[in-house]
């Protein structure tokens, strides 16, 4: 799912390409993407783009007469800037927004159809899309600490909850927690003041660094290769690869539609976090440390030991005839 750094770059490039341009047409290719009926997309024809902003992970395009296009990319949604009037891709195309200088194409590479487009009137119409998450880049340390401790969750769940924090998803939460040297499944009430300060600093540093990295990559173009798996990441998507800090193999836990990636040495004092489904199945056989995991892997791949030879007495080639002579059944009288 595109997160704060990715959405920020989308917003910046759309501002550069679309602000001041009239919206010539909105072409809807998928009936599932449009989630509102009024105002109708056709009513925005000819309206000029006045603003492009980020609201959480949503992109808000404001046009004249106080109307707004609200685009939520969800997991597999992407935006691409194409030549004016380009056709929508046959299988993944959702909608196209035509401008004099080009066409913004909205796609989704998933059959689940989660990405969405809303057309709303007035600032009041945007209120329904504000989840209330705290902007960690603008928040003070005290505001961050108060929000983190406001509910009892694991740290990873708290960071990715849009009602608590703004724009952080699965990928960057892994990177933030690795930078802060915190286990993703520490409970928020157990985190001390110094750890919260380190987490707040890691949020700001990680998000700013990745936003600038993506900005430098895109330049004057458009972000056509938005992905949650990048080779420069420390732990996200790096299962089994060495941690860039200590060299320990990155571990992961898969749950629901997400996964948590972490370094046991940097974040969990060498302990392996228990996968819920597998740990229930394996119970006491679940490895608790990297050494135990390596030992069990070695046992699985080791060749079986040869069975000791057992001496057997030689059996006669032909059994005694008497042993095979059938017994006679008594005749019925």
C-alpha cells in the first residue's frame, strides 16, 4: 500500500502537473471504483484544479466550485501520468482524468477492487475521510507519547492504525521499529519515556529520509514504480537476508494479510517472535532463539544415521516337508 512518502510524492508531482489545468473529462472504466453518486463526475467537466493535498493515505484533488476528488489507492492502486487521451489498461484500469497536458490514469492490480474514488462537495464532505491520525512529522514528542499511550496495542498495530497515526503502513512501520530498536509486538503501556522518544525520532527520520529518496528518484517525472519492497530497506521484505546493522538474518511473522519483519538481535534481544498459527500447532517445538532455530534446521538436513548391523541365523533353504504337510479334516458322518 502506498504510504506517507509515496503519497507525498504523488501529491507533489500532481501539483506541478495539474494545478491550474481544466479537467476535460473523467472516464470511469470500472463500476466498482466510484463510490458516490452526487456530484456526478460529469459535473466536474471543465473545472480547474485548484489544490492537491494528502489526507492520511488519500489524495485529495480540489477543483473549482469547492468540489473534490478523493482517491484512495488501498494496497494495489497506483497512479500514472500518460499522454493526453491515452487508453485505460484493459484489466487493471479503473479511471482516467484528462487534462490538456496529459492524462492521470488510476489502476489497481488486484481482483479485490479495494481502491476507490469519491466525488464530494464542500469541505464538510471531506470530514468523513479524516480518520483523525496524528501527523508524526508535525507532532511534538509529548503529543506523540500521549497518542501512543492512548490505547493498548502492540507498537506495530498502533503505528499502522489510521485513527492513531497518519500515513504509516506495514512497510514503513517495519523500518521505523528497526531504526528505533524496538520489537514490533511490544505492548504500548510497557514502553518507557526514552523508548518513546527514540520511536518518535525514528518515525520522523525514516519518513523524511524515504520521502527525499523518492523525490530524488522521480525528479521532474512521475512516480510510476511505487512499491513497498525496495532493495535499500533494512528489514521490510528482507526475510532471511542479513540485517544491515548486525548481519543477523531478518525474521518475519505472517498474520492475516500482513507481515512483520524484524531483526532478532537489534530488536528482540535474540528471541524469535512466535507466529500465532504455527506456535499453536508446534507448541513446545516452536524455537525460541536463533541458535535453536539453526539447530533444528541442521537436524532436518542432516543425513540419517546408518542402522547398526544385526546378525541373523541362516535359515534353511528348504523347510522340512512335515512343516508344510496340511492337516486332514475329519470327515462328516
